[in-house]
C-alpha cells in the first residue's frame, strides 16, 4: 500500500512537471491551471490502474484462480463499463493426498483492502466432494460439489 501511495504521488508530480514544461515551451501562452489539472489526472489514472491490477499482483504464479468477484460503484463510473475485481479465490499448493484421486491444497480468499485468509481442503475427484481441515488436523465431513464446480476443476486438473 505504501508503494501504491508513492507511485500515485510520483505520477501526479511527474504529470504536473510535464505540464509545467509545456507551459514554459509555449512561452506562457497556455493557462497555468493546466499544471494542477495534469497532476490530478496523473493521480486519478494511477489510482484507477491500481484498482485493476491488484488481483494479478496478489495471486502467486503457481496458484490457480478459482473465482473472481467483481464490483461496480457510482463513485467509480468507469466500473460499469469495466467491472473492478473486488475479490479473488485461488487454490495453491495442490498435491495428491492418496491414490484414490484425492487432492489436498490451500484455498485462499483475497480482497482489495482486507487481509487474505486461507483454509486447507481435501477434494475427492471421484466422488466430487470437498472437506475442510480442522485445527486438530482432522477434516470436516465431506460436502458434495456440483459437477463443473470451479473448485473441483482446479483441484482435479492440477
């Protein structure tokens, strides 16, 4: 978050500096309000860019994205044309648990402004079931997954 803040400030100052240079090159023919306007445009564009790329920067390269949550807001009118990713569910560290086509791995939920949380799960690809790990090392009773469920596809095609 500190890097995003620094990048936003640098973009604003850089665009304001470019606008100031353009004013100097035009020998003062352009209005001076262009400098703060350019700085504001730089800050706004950098903030919008950060809203769209945070998910790709958060999810590790070896992870499989299971699902994305998108959001739209009247305070971000561009999000109606291009929805912003507000959350990502991804699977990581998938490994075969036993010979019966049962896999285990982490399912991690990440949000833009919240701490990520994860849970260890066991997925049975033959029976299309999932079980969450408990704190004592055992697993909850298995729950049935629908055919074509994205979690099932992520684990069984790994």
